[in-house]
C-alpha cells in the first residue's frame, strides 16, 4: 500500500488560497488519492478524490501530477472555519483491498485573520 | 438518515475489563472500518470489513476483535482492556464504488485506567 507524506503544518491568510501538498511516490495504478479533514476532535470529513485527472467540487480542487506521485489540495478562498488537520490518503476503493488505507499524521492548516 | 452512529460516546474502563463498541450505518454501505486515534496523531486502521460476515486485520489489530453479522453493524470488542488502548475510536463506512469517500462517525472516547 502506498504511503503519503505531508508537511506537519501550514499557515494561510484568510481569503487567500490554501495549497496543501501531498507526496505519494509509491502509488500504484489502481489507487485513488483521497483528501479528508478533521476539525477539532470530530470524525474526519471527506473533501475530494481523484485518480489521475484534476478534480473540483464545491469545497476544493485537487491537482494530481502527471506521474501521479504527488498532489495538491487547493482551498480557493480559505476561511477561519477551514482551520483543521488535512489528511491525504491513497486507496483502492473496491475489492478485498478496499480497507487498506492508512491515514498519516496529516497537515495542520491554520487560517489566520 | 443518521449516517454513521457510534455507541457509546464516552467510556471509562478498568484494566482487564471488556467492552464492545457498536457502529451502525443506515446508508447500505458495503465496507466498514474501525480506526483509533491517539492524541496528536493520525488514524490507524484496526480492522475492516468488505461485506457482511467478513472481516480483516488492519495495521493495529492486536487486542481487538470484530464482528459483522449484519450489513449495517460493525462491532469492535476489547476482551481485556489495557491502558495502551486509551484512545478515540472512529468507525467509518463506504460504498464499494470509487465515487465515494468514507463517512465517519463522531467517535468514542475510551479511557482505560
């Protein structure tokens, strides 16, 4: 299973874009990249996922490099409520290996006024 | 639609006691997972299930057992609790298709004294 590497912490000014990087250099061809965030001690919340194409939804954008070895989560206009721990994981979403996904320690994003 | 419900939310156990944590989902998800999260750390996979009647070990299965007798329920058991099992336990579920991420419960905070 591919592991991910993320910076421990990042700061972002309110209203600016937050760009959170993730390295997954050992990702295999059938593994997707998923992003979650955890606010305080709540259960993690799904944000976005992708396989090889860039993706966008109402919460964020996901940019995956062509070689799929890294990705960036973009929060286009960060607010104070986006302060959270952000996790990048890689996962095969179906089949008997669907459960094997590891959450690293994530990136603590602090949005400052 | 309640999503993923974990019972209980808080529990204090004495060393050597046993207990069962219940996870229930009403979304007809095929896959279910148990994670633990220690202070300041990411989530580690304990056990998971890809369907009713099936379970598999995750990263840190020792000291825990699980059962999935019904599709909507996933039980996590501690046979003889130890202080090292003091943690927050999260349950998650997902569909088998790639278009869905995990839905997490709100967690069970367990203290073993």
